[in-house]
């Protein structure tokens, strides 16, 4: 079994800009440069045969040519009592939403069942420990909510494997698809 997802990697300059924001929030476990990405579709644990089928089906998703996205704003996931992560948002992009839908359709053609929910692109900056102070989280969000990047050119996406470790997830690019 292999744990897979498709995602957009970030250019080094964008990752560097985000790293400067990864401070000032006690209880945050900040994501490393290698862990920063925008997920298109999470497939979960699948067997090797279905993984091979998925890799082939993703070739059909790699159409439409390059496009631009932009980061916009920050926020948090969780409920009022337990915030689990802080993230950078992605400005609405029809091309990005279509690409994510194509990656989901590739899974269906490969016989992989994926979670059905609206696609809300984001980039996880940190996971938070349960004891993270909600007031400090709110202050961090208020201090960074005007985040807006220049256009980021997207000309490829990747199929990544994920291994969970005590130090967090470790990702490896398994295959890259040029748009």
C-alpha cells in the first residue's frame, strides 16, 4: 500500500516568502520547504496496481497548458475550541479548480474512491498543538491576513507519496505531469 496525493509544488522564491511568515505562534509546528504544497486531490492508501493505474490516468489530467495562481490571505482549520492548522489561501482560479477535478476524475477511472467535498485550495503553513492559544492564533491571522503573492506560474503538477513519521509527513515526488 502507498499513500498518494497530487499537488502543486511552490517555486523557491514563494516558499522563501512564506517561511518569513512562519514565526510568532507558540504551539505551531511549521512546515518545512519540502512540505509546502497545494494539494489537488488526496487519494489515501492504495495498492500498487491502482497506483499504477492512477499514474496512467493522470496523463489525461495534464491538459490545458500553463496558468497563473496567486496566494491570498491566511486562515485556520478547526472549530472554535480546537484549531488544528494555519494556512495560506489561494485566490479563486477556475483553471486550478478544473485541474483538481481532472485529478479526482483520474482517481475514479482508476477505481479509487476519493472523499467528496468542495475543493478549497490552500497551503498548510503549520499544524498546531492542542494547547495553542486561540488569542495568539487570532493575532497571527490578523497580522498576516493581507498576504497576497504576485502571480505564480503553474506549468506542472506532481503525484506524491507520503510517509507519516514522528517528525511529520515526508513527501516524495513519484511522477511529474507537464501541463
